[in-house]
C-alpha cells in the first residue's frame, strides 16, 4: 500500500508532518476550466514554440519527472500528489479549435506531452488527447508527441491522417532496457517492451516515430543505451535522441528518496555521477545547460550514444546536441561552472494563487486562467 508522501511546498507558508503513518494515496481528478490551451514557449533550448498539455500531474509516477514542481503552483505536493491528484482539461479540443481558427495562427507544429504524458491512463477514459488530434486533423496542423504510453497506438488512424495532410511525429520515451529496473524508477509506466511494440506498430503504419532515451541518468541507465537503440532500430525507428537527467526544485528529494529506497547499494554512486556531469551540483537550470552535461563522464555517454546511433543508421537529431550547440553559441554560458546560487523557488516558477492550499480544485481553475503552466 502506497502512502501519501510529499516534500515541503515552497509556495505554502506551512508544512504539516504526520504524527502517525500517513493515509494511503487515492486517485483524485479535478476539472481544469482553462480559457486557453496553447502554451507559448520561448525557452531557447526547447525545439518548439507551442504545446498542449491536456493533463496536470501524471499517473506514471516517474521519480525523475522534471514537471513535479509545477504541481506545487496549485497547492499540491510534488510527491504522491503529482502521481494521484490530477487535473484534466475537458474543453481542450474546443479551445484548440478556437486557437487554430484565428487569422493570426500560422499552422506551426504543436507539441503534445511537453510537461506531463498526454497518454497517461487517464486518457483512456477522458479521451482529451484524441479529441485534440481530431482538431489537428481537421485543421491540417502539424504536431509532435512525446509519450511513454502504449495507448498512443489507439490513435494510429488519426496520426496517419494528419501525416498525409500535414505532419505527425511520435517520440517514444524509453530510458531503460531492463523492465525490472524501469519498474523501480517509473513504476506505473508501461514496460519497455510495450513501448517498443508501440514504436513498431507506429512505424508499420507509416507514422514517423523515434526513440527518445530520456532521461539519461549517469551511473544508472547509460549502460542501456546500446540495447535500447538496437531494439529501436529493429522496430524500424527513424530517429533517436536523448537528454540528460534534470532535477529541478522538489524533484530532487523525490528522486533521491526513491533511489535510496529502491537501489540502496547504488544510490551514492549514481548521485556522484549526476554531480560529475553538473559541475558538482544535482541540477543546472540555465538555458543551454539544463538538457545536457559536461565533463569526461558525459563526454563518454555522448560518444557512446552517437557511435551506436551511427552504427544502427539512426539519425541523431539529439536535443542534447542542440542544447550543447546553444551553450557554445551563448556568450558566458559555461555549463561546467557556477557563479551564483539559484534557489529551488526561482527555478520552479510563480507562486501558487491565494487559497490554493485550502481549495486545490478551485486553485487549479484559477491558475488555469492563462491556459497552461510554464514550460521550464
């Protein structure tokens, strides 16, 4: 039985500790009455401008998820609250159609799943992502999807139609080759084999689909890179990419606690390797640095990925490579050094709206006034 466990929320004035064992977690779903659905991204190291996120929080419960701090904006916690207290945007498709109908819309590609997985189990019931894909088809608007879920194969019919009218690409996130290890770190996500099967079915249907080895956790799953890419190539993947582990804000205690509980003999070594690629820290939030790493160990990871991808004929359109190029092109951007402390609160974003701690669902509605959480 899993019990409630959340790190302190930096946006709340009080943190309460349980005097006895916390109660068991239970799934709670709140309706998010957003007035806009398209989120504009101006981060220089993200390769898209627009995204749609039908859900907040994610049932996959991946310990490393960089989106965990966004749940704190709503007055929720970044731990089990992120995994079980979810918000859904039932009007997402209508809002997307309204946005696409504007004369100013230029039919730019829209990314699905940039914050939380748009095909998490909740989608099987609410079907919000599918409704949004229908809008993309009707408006011939290109899209890209990042997901861990096998559920994406349900929408192969729409993806093939969008591919013919515009373009559609799916990036299947597979950071582990070993199912047992994956279960320890991302306990409610589909097994790696199910994800490879989804990749194979997408490619057989003619949908552009690639493998996304993300995140690479130094000392833990970097050794899986050859096996993942080999299986992806066998499934017909037409690309491969990767990014380094990111641990912003409250993601750090959630990840480290899970690591120490599930892999106690390896935890210290893995933490050291993470610090090795981050200049001694666990995270580097600076643009051009947050998606990649530095140092000899990261160089070895990059060379392993690149050489394996070339051998297998997978085009390396790596986000990590683009981030590294950005870092080199940005004056003063040195990912191997740190000149000032960046607090968890400043990395995580704006404070939660007033009353969020007392009324989570209402807070979700109020914070949704601008449409989406900030992509960070």
